[in-house]
């Protein structure tokens, strides 16, 4: 079902964040999971349209780095369009909802 697709992408993103960052920096991982939880909660049911968990994992990691470096620009980072678009969307949702 469509609801299951949303749940699956959310689960894949959370698992991917843990896998990618947990050994690197546990507090970064917690921050990223918290951001993912809030973001996916606020965009429900739109997440059923998301098809690439890796782009969302990358984008959430970039958002956390962006916040931790006091909103340093990511313009110097080479990103594919899907990751850049996901990053912008997360920031937009975050800013409009003050999450």
C-alpha cells in the first residue's frame, strides 16, 4: 500500500543514518535521527513520493552539518541534484515549522 511505501522509506532512511554515522559520531547520529523523525512526521503523507533513501540520508546528514557549523554554505560541496533538492526541501520545512 502507499502508506507502507512511506513507512519503508522512513525506516530505510533511519537505518541508513545509523549505519553511516553511528561509528563516526554518536551525537551527530542522534541529531540526524531526531531531524529525520521530525521531518518525516511533518511531511507525512508526502514521503510516499520519496524514492531514493540514499539521497535523503545524505541530505539529512548535510542539514545536520549545516546546523552544527552555524549555517555554513554547502555551495562548495558537489552534490547530485536529488540530494541538493532534498537538502533544500528539508531546510524549507524546518524553517517554516521551526522544528
